[in-house]
C-alpha cells in the first residue's frame, strides 16, 4: 500500500449542522500532509472519523488500508494521536500518562521517551492537574512520538507551545519523516504547515477546496509587502511574480511569489525605501482572497465588501 | 485603578472588605438561571413528599387505636435508631405528633443532601471545570461566588421549608397546628442551611467536587449515626448532632419550642466564618492541601484500561467501603442495647408479629437494607466516571490507542460491579463484626455478611440501568439515580410514609430476600442478575454504535 489515508465523499452531520460535506482527503505514505483550515472548518471531525471515534454518515474512509470504524483497534496499534485540546487525569503524573498511553498502543521506546522529555523540558513527576496547557500538550506529544508507529495524526499539536518548543517539535517531526513515518498535521496557521509539510489540503466549511504539493500551492505562499518609497515604482509593477500591485502617495502594496521575492526586494531597494513591512498571508487572508470567504460566521453573504476591504486594511 | 472597571453599584461599597463581594448579585441571578428547573423540582418535590406522607397518615390510621399501635412500633429500637425517639410519649398520639415524630428526621436528611449537592454544584464543581476562573477574572470579588451560592442554596432550603410549613399548616389534619408546622418546616430549612455551610467548609479543603461533597456527606452520615446511638442509648450523644437539635423543637407536641432552632443558626454562622477564613488562605482552583509530585514512570499495574480504571476509582471505592463499614458498625454495636430495650416493652411481642424471626434478625434486616441501598450510590458513581472521562476528552486519547470502545467501557464497568459488591459486603462485615462483639455471638457476623451479599444482584441492576443509559441515551444518565432514591424513599422508608406495599415491587430492592429473617430465595436473585446482564449488554452495544462525545 502506498496510500496512508484515503477519504472520499465523507459526510457527517450533528443534528442540523453539516460538519463535513463530501470531504475528500488523500495522504500518501511517508509524506507530511498539512491539513489546513480555519477554526470550525471540520478538521477535528475528520480526524475523529479517521480514528473511528465518530461514524461517518456516508462516504468512504480508509486508513492504512483498513476501515477506521471497524478495524479501529488493529489500526490504532500502528498510529499515534495528539489531540488538539489535551486533558490529563488530574491525579496521574505526566510520566504515568505517557507510559500508559504508550503501553495501551503496544509499547514505547524508552530511549526516545527519555530524549523527548529532555528536549521538551518536561517534568514527568508533576500531577496532571498542575500542568499548564503547553505542558499538557507536551505530554501528549511525547506519548505519541515515543512510540514506533507508521502514522502520526496530530490535531493542532503545537497550540500552547512557545516558539522554542515549536522548533523542538519540528526537529522531531523531521526525524519521524526520515524514518518513513506518515504525518497528518492539522493547523490553522499557514506558516507552520509551510515549514513542515510536503503536501497540503485546505478545508473550508466541511469540504477540501484545494489539495496538492507546496509547489502547486505557491500562490498561497506569496509574501505581502508594504513599503514607503521616495521614487517612482517604475518596473516593480510589471515584474514576474508580483501581484495585486497598488500605489498611492508614495506607498506601495503588493504580493510577491516566494521564488521572486529576491528580485522584488532588489528592485525595491533602488527606490529609496523609508519603511518596509513584509508578512506572509494569514489563513484568513487566503480564505478571503481565494475562496471569497467572509470573516466571522457563515451566513451573511457580503463577500464583495469584505473581499475589498479585508486585506487592504492590513 | 480597579474602580474604573467597577459597576456603579459596586463603587458605593466601601473599599477594602467590600471588594471581595462585588458581583454577588450577578452570580445569584446566573445560578438561578442555571438551576431554573432543578431548584423548583427540589422545592416542590420536598413539599409534595412531606405533605403526601401527612395525608396518607390521615387515611391509613384514622382511629386513635391505630396510631397507638404505630406509636408502640415506633418504640422499637430499630425504629428509634432510624427516625428518633417519640419526644412526647405521654401525650395522645395525634396525626400531627406522629408526623413530627416519624418523618422529621428523614426529611431533614433529604434537606441536608439538597444543601450539600446544590452548594458543591455551584462552587467546587465550577472551579474544577475551570469555569470559575473565567468568571472570577471578570469583575467579581473573591468571596462573591461562595456568597452567592450560599444565598441561593440557603434561600432554596428556607423557601422549601416555608412551603412545607404552609402546606402542612393548612392541611387541617388533627393535631397539626400552625405554630408546629412552622417549627417543622423551618427546622427542615435550617438543616438544609447548616449542611450547605458544612459543604462550604469542605469545599475549601479539597480540590475535587467529588471529594468535597463526599466529605460533607460523611459529616451528614456521622450526624445521623451519632444521634441514632444517642437515641437508642438515651444519652447525650444525640445532642452532638444538628439533626437532633432541629427535632428538639418537638413540633406538634404540647411543649413545642423554638429555641433549638437558634443553635442551628449559630452553627451555620460559625461555619460560614470558618469557610471564609479557609478560603482566604487558598488560590482559585487549589485546595488547602498542596499537590505532591509523583512517579516519573508508570507502575506495571498501569498498562491496561482496567489498570487505569482501578487507579482512577480506587480511592473513591475504598472511601465508600470504609464509610459503610463504620456506618454499619454503629448499628451493629447497638444490637444488644436494642435487644434490652425490646425486652422492656415485651407487650409488643404479642402485638407485633415477627413471623418466627428473632428480634436481632429484624435488626440485621433493617440496617443491612439501608447499607444495601447506600451501596448503589458508589456503583452509579463508578459508571458516571465513563461519562465524565468521555466529555472531558480523556477517553479520546485512550480510544485512539489499541483499546476498543467495549474494552474501555468494560474496565470502568468492572470497577462498578466488583467495587459495589465489595462495598456492600465490607459494609455488612463492619455491621456484623460490631454486632458479634456487642452481642457476644459470632453467628451475627455470618448472618450480616450473607444479608449484605444478597443485595449484590439488586445493586447490579442499578449498574445495569446506568450502563444502558450511558450507551443508549447518555444525556439521561442521571436517571439511574432513580434506583437508590426510589429504594430509599419507597422500599426502605415506604412503610413509615404510608406507601403502598405494591410499590415495592417496582424496585430491585423490593425483591431482595430479607436474610436472616426470611429464607434464602434464589429465583429473584437470578432474575435480577439476568436483568442486570441484559441492561449492561444493551448499554455496551449502544456505546459501540454511537459517536464519542467530546468538547
């Protein structure tokens, strides 16, 4: 088998709410797949279906070649899961929780456990109720990464971790990839997914709206540049890879593809830059720009006014 | 600087101590909104149950001679231990006196339960869930939540007491006076108030809602048991119990009096001050006992779902077993004192048919029966653990490992079944060993343990109902409490409150053979075991088919 996760046309409703609306998701073995979407798009619901914790209303889902609902126990020996919101047993220590979850999965690597605890700077002797959110998250990450598994499913695993720990996390994910582990990483932060993932699926209102390699998603990784310049913008506007160019009173705003950033900055530096702000597009901006989404909640259909003012307001 | 964010009304409160109470009014409205169904149900339920008992007395015992029979029966030590002494033995036994004598203590215990459960629900349970933190970070004084909860819960108890007073007072039943009705109702209300304040103290001591209500309920159990010993032995021990104080107003007797109610008011005030002092010493979410560090690795016991379930539930099960053993020992130790008392009123022997059973046997049946109903409580709590693990999101990581839904549920279920069986047998053992020592007859031990063991299938029916609800309609899990509540009010106390005998058949506890007074009948035990098994299997099947709920 070369396909780790294969989901086709899955629908899941909770009462009146249609959480997943014919979702397709395809993850090859050995790849790190980013599962990107705003809060409430259906990421956790998809993951819970893959774990056999929820039953899909219709559609096909297959995980490591098995049925996630029927073969749950068998499949779970081969995967590890980090929930998005970790709640630990108040009177068990972090170390006990790590061992317990590892053993229930079929054992963990004591050497890697020790190394993970050290690198994540986790005190395993504290009781669950005394950990902060970030430390509870670390317990779940250590428990998952200390096992030898084929597939890691992680639901916003680094929410609550500080940047230093996020780097440690990225190192271990890279290590897992080198060992051939498949990773499904859900996130609502584009930059995080960009750093780690080979391929990305973008989910919006219960449907995957775009899926592919990072290269194919290049347009998503455009950097937004705002600068005050003293000279005329001249050739900048017509350069390759520069998009959405706007200019008023000595201020220019444009988006530039990652591969053309170097050239654009060179050009810009000739123009007497007085101030410069550059940032990657936020997920919200992407959703606005590419899928005509509205900020805030679903029903109000004022796509156009938002689409026009939203990004410009930055 | 904080004044800037305060509401106008708060600003008028003098600086300093007043800040601690800012927002109390808002919290009161919030709690009333949250319990807009629960509180009226408590109040109306208590009023209806009490008034219903009074009118059933009027129907069932119309003649003075009928009531004198009951008065004689109520002198039996088992009855004295259960409902208290007849505080006006020389007066004619009117409906009113009978009602005050027989029902007050039992209804008082229910008021106390309400006080504890409602108070913990609005304080410790909120803090444990982390919601209190959210609320307290807004403009809310340190003592506001506790104060608001006390006002709401004490108000509920007093309103319920007042309604009982008015409906009893208006009944026009013979011997019932308006003054007596107010003593009766307000005594009940103040019992609710006192135990709400007991809970206010225990809530400061431990971090867990379960622990805090457990401690407060242990105080209630001790208060009930101590006065049993005092009443049967006719000594000062009764006066150690606030339940007895309230009863000392002697409602519907000729010398009824109000001053004992003052004792309750003073005790409540003292406990409120103690709770306030303790609360000043601790942080939000923390208890007075600091958390300790633990092991960095898990012991080999903690490698299966069952190991986890045992680890999570063992302290609760042990506490219940010890509690029931101690509670049982209180009554076991009274067996010879009760026997003596019975000899003094030997006239009863002819009048009250014992169907061949000895007095000691009836004593055992009576109090092991109470332990049997109580043992269903930890059984249901153990099943509720499944639900709380599920909704807190702690089941999810376990079920994402190589553990099936059924195996996970079965682990807590095993604890519920084995734990409750252990609890009732150990409770029977505590009763039996005390009876054996007190009565100098080792035979009491075997009788008591056997009498306790036959309760196991009935308790398992309660487990079965809880599991079935959990698997099929998890939101309705609370309905499982109907079994111990119904068992206590209808089967155990039903005779006192004039409930029809046929109502016993609806409860599993109505089908438990009354060892050692009756012969052992296997058929009802087997039928109950089968019912329990069917309910459990239905619940597990339902759980396997349904979605896991999570936050």
